[in-house]
C-alpha cells in the first residue's frame, strides 16, 4: 500500500504545475453543503441592509420617477436632440448588454471547455447576466419615444395590416435581446433546480419548505433525472455560447450598417462582443471581491479563481486595445477626411476629449497592470481596476455613440449633447434596480451552484480514492 | 403498515460504493430501480444502462421548428402579405431571413431543452413518496441512495433487502406510498 502510494507520489507533477484546488480546505461534501447554503439560511447581516436600502431607494423611487416622467412627457426630457439622437439611453443599453456577456461566457463557454473552477462563480455570473439584460432591454423600449407602441416591433397581426421591417438590424436587436433575456433566465432557473432541492431538504420552517418544494418541482436527484438534466444543461450551454457571440454582434450591426463616420466599419460586431466581455469581467470583479469576503466564501471563491478572472479581463482588454489600434489605423489609412476628423476629435476635439482620454487611459493603460501577479493577488487593486474598467467601457460607448453623431458631415448640422438629470437619474435607477435584485438573489437563492461545486470535488469522483474507489475497480 | 409499499432504500457513503452496488443490482436483474445522488455520478449511466437522453432531440426539434417558422414568418410578412421594398432589394431573399431565424432557433432550442428536461422527468410534481423519508433528505447533502421499486417483478421484501445489504447498503428501509 505505502509502496504504491510512494510510486504515485513520484509520478505526480511538481507543485508549481499542479492545478489549484477548486475549493480550499475542503472537509467533505456535508461541510460544503453547510458552507454553501449558510448565507441563504442565516440571519441577514448588517452590510446587506446598508447596501440594500439605498439600492432599493434608487430602484423604487428614482427609477420609476425618471421612467414615468419620460414616458408621460416624451424623449425631450432627455438631452437627446438633433443631431445627437442617440444619447445616454443607447450608451447605457450597450453598457448593460456588455455587463451581461461575461456572465454568460463564464457560465456557458467555460462549462463547454470543462473549467472546473467556473462552478464556484458561475451562478453569481449568471445572476449578473439575467439582471443586467433586464436593465438593458428597458432602454430601447422607452427610447422609441412612445412606449405604448412597442408592440409594433413584434410580428403581431394588427388592424393596420403592417408588419415589422426585418431587414433592419434594429429589428434583429429586438429579437436578440428578448431571446437573450429568455434563454439566460431559463438557464439560470434550470441550473438552480437541484440547489432548490438542497434548500428544500435543509429547510426548518414550513413556509420555506413550501416555497422550495414548489421551486424544486419534485427534484429527487435520481440518476434518471440527472441524466436528462445534464443533457439539457449541455444543450443550453451551447445555445448560450451562441448568444454571447450573437447579441452584441447585432448591437454592433446597428452601428456599422449606418453611414456615419466612425460607425461604418466591419470590425464593429467583433469590437462590441469583446468590449462587452471585457466590461463584464470588470463587473464580475466588482461583485465577487466584496461578496466573497462578506459572505465568508474565501475558501470557495479562492484567490486562484479571482486570478483567473483577472487574467481573462486582461486577455479581453488586450484584444480591445488591438481593436482601438486598428480603428485609428483604418481611419487614417482610408484617407477619408470625415473618418479622420471623427477619430482625431475623439482624442483632440474640445468637447468630449476627456472621455476619449479616459477610455485610452483605462482600457489601454490601467488594464496592463493586470500583467503583474502582485496586482492580481491584491483584492483592493482588483476591485478598483474592476470599477475603472466599467467606467472606461462606459466612456468608450459614449465616445462611439455621441462622438460620431455630434459632428456629422455638414458643419451646419453640428451640435452638442449633454445628458439631463433625467438621463442620469434613469441610469442611477437602473443601477439601483440591478443591485437590489442582486442582493435579493444573494440573500434568498443559492448563490453558488451547490451541486455543481460538489460534483467537481475529489469525493465526487467514483474513480478517486476519496470517492470510494477500490483496488478491484482497477484504480487506487 | 396499512400503507402501500413504494420500495426499499439503502444508503451508501461514497459514489464509488454506490457504483459498485448499482452493478450488483443490475446484475440481479432488477428493472425498476434508481440511484439518488447529490450530483451526477460519472459512469452511472453505463452501469444502469440508460440510453442517450431524448432532451437533445426535443431541443433540436423545437429549435429547427423555430428556425423554419422564422423563415416562413419573414417571407409571409415582408414578401407576401405586405410586400415591402427596402433599398431596392428583392422582395424576398434567403440571406435576409438568416439572423432573425437564427435567433428564433436559439430561443426555440433553449425552450425545447428546458421543456424536454421537465417533461421527461415528469416535472413539476410537488410530492414524491421518497420525500417523506427523513433519511432521504441526506441525498441532497452527502449520501447516496439506491431505491428498488416494489413494482419490479423481482421485488421481494426479504430477497431485495438481502441483496442491498450484501452490496454494502446501510440503513435499509421500507419506503411507504401514502397516496
């Protein structure tokens, strides 16, 4: 026995080549179950209330006030006016869609590539996706001006005998965003069914038991159920991965099919996908770093996982930097004076140059800090970088949307855009709604995929010694 | 003991144990039995002889159906019912239908996957005889359970119990059906 153990040890890879464990200080499946469901079952801590009350205020007071005032009065309450017809509403729309994308990438694409560490942060990333797509979907719906005519965008037989015009990417957007919301919600819900069963079986009160019995829908964890469930999960992951690459591409097509200088470029679909993912990884860092500490999940969401998220942020940031380079190069190389004018004014125009330089400073400059292991292992730095990435990507969308519109082809047609308090209020309202929903999710639902984390532990592997493998199975 | 008997359950501590026990149950010729675990066990499908899940086909059918209906919808609405000239392009062409149909395919496929999973598992159900057993609640925690149903032709309280105990099952117990 000890001989073969020593032989195995000799064969094992050296420490620096070994994968970091998914869960540190793992003390078995029961311990994991307690640990992962503790927050949803425990007493609500003070920090939760301190965050929840302002978020709920923004979501239930500021948000509806700005929303209804705009809907009842008209788009004129925003700063949008000729020639800048797309203002903060579209900027924020793209920003929120972007935040959503990293969530889907983590939960779906990393599942397909069999990254075990994703199990610990996948659920939190999915929740981020679902809530931010909700916020994103709102903007175009009210940006049309008369929100009560939104149904014109759906192919509904009507007394006018009219149909939507399907050659427009704006129309595709309607389908894409609605599909994204539906599919990511289905995926989010289906992933939680086994964990609802965990909370059902652990519940101590009748009300809790009733709610989770209803949500778990009769899950018993039988091999036949897992068999169908795993297949459905795999299919949904594949479809979600398609959406990561589709939704933002279609948003990009909204821009690149227009003739405006600065928008009319074939790089846009890719540009928007990568920008979305980059921005989303920033948001993942912002959400994960405080929550892992406050919810006592340092052993589950380990430094190694944070390090991997930071590396992914770096990779997507580098691709974004390359695209910036190409954009400026193509503007110069095209020889087109309008293109050159627009790109020159992104950095040296007097109106929005601050945003242009913030974009470069953060997305090109600050991102490079992630090369250093020292930065990637410092949570405060990572948190600040995460916030900055979100700001940088917001500036990027502003520069793209407004920066190309305010100085069009005719100088007599130039104008300026300044957001009004209603623009800003609505943005604060959506931020509040997002964080309110997120905090409710963290408090009441299984915020870590309990069964998935247990499934990648060595105790869960029937061919591992800890999983009960014996010599006669042909395994040690 | 006026209740009907649903089956016999036996507990195991590790996935390895339950996998070996499942092999023995299968070899004994049972058909109506199942293994319950907190997570999918690698290799259990083969041991139990489960065939490829139909969920993929449900998803494919609904995704494909959605793709085709998107295609037909675009033709019907923009080329047939109310022909619309946009930018001097033909009334109908295949490339213009691709993106909306593709998006609808993703939507249909996703709904198909969820609906297929729920239907094949006969969800939603709010009650299950096993959920009345206090020990069964540990399945969502760290225990592994084999249940052999009383409707199985080979089921007998004494013989089945013997088999489960010899396969290493602990706390072998009768599950009542209270409906």
